[in-house]
C-alpha cells in the first residue's frame, strides 16, 4: 500500500488525541475500565500529553494515504530507564486505524522508529504494551523486542486487605 510519513502538525491534534484515547482505553485491564470513566481517561491523557510532549526529542509521525488521509500514528520520544538510569528511545504510541490493520503499516512505523533511534544515537528502543494486547505483542516479538520487566499492579478493593 502506498503511504507517506510526515511529521504531525497542529491540524492532526484531533486524530492524535482520538488514536491516543483508543489505544489507551484498549490497553486498560477490564478492572481499570470498570473503575475509570472514558471522560476521566481523556482528561488524564490531556494532562499527560502536556507534560510528555513538552520534553525534547519527541516526534509524532503520521502515516497517510496519497490522498492525505491519516491512517496510522507513531509517537516516538525519549524515556529514562529507571533501572539502568539510561535514556532510551521510546515508542509512546503506535496505532493504525482498524480498517487499515494487517497491511504492514505498523511494521513500517516501527522500522521508522528504529531509524529515528539510530539517528539519535540510542542503544535501545523500548515500549510498554499491555499483557492482553496479543496482536501488538506478536508484532513486537517478530521484530526482536523482548520482555525485560513486568509491571505488576493490584486494584485495591475498598475497605479490605485481600492479600495475606
Ligand atoms: C498493533 C498495531 C499497531 C499493529 O498494526 P498493523 O498495521 O495491523 O500491523 P502490521 O500489519 O504491520 O502487522 C505485521 C505483523 O504483526 C503481527 N500482527 C499484527 N497484528 C496482529 C494481530 N492482531 N494478531 C496477531 N498478529 C498480529 C502479524 O505477524 C503481522 O503480519 P501478518 O499480517 O503478515 O500476519 C494495530 O493492531 C493497532 O493499532 N492496534 C491498536 C493500538 C495498539 O494496541 N497499539 C499498540 C500499543 S503498545
């Protein structure tokens, strides 16, 4: 499929926010979805965007058709690895519109992220993915990404201690 990649502009804000919301909501566990409202998540995302996008090194890349319709998004940046203390290239978001999935766009955006990371002189490219996101994990594993750390969380039920 013919595609071009370009840097996002202010005009892509609606597309960016919608893709961010869809990916975030899908990435939540069912327990978190039950606890949180869509409105709350959208508001929290707006705050997060303000903080993260202000950091240097961010690039938001839009994949679009020759007609100029956006179909995919890569948000690339830098993140401090809290274990090694090193700054690493980081994929904050990778999303493709449902109608355009399984056509190689996600893989091409990941290749693009790798090129950016190499250009920036990073030794590592990382990302975070939900355990239940089997499709994305499959794609990442095919491209050589390995699980190095697991985030473990427990939703605390009001008024009780479930673990003993
Ligand atoms: C994950 C995502 C970006 C993949 O984009 P995509 O354009 O469909 O991926 P590609 O077409 O490049 O897939 C390449 C390969 O990855 C694997 N893959 C991708 N999606 C898969 C799925 N749902 N199930 C199993 N394997 C999958 C396949 O091996 C695929 O090759 P194939 O189609 O020849 O079998 C897309 O599914 C998406 O936007 N999901 C919702 C947002 C999201 O979860 N993003 C990741 C956040 S960490």
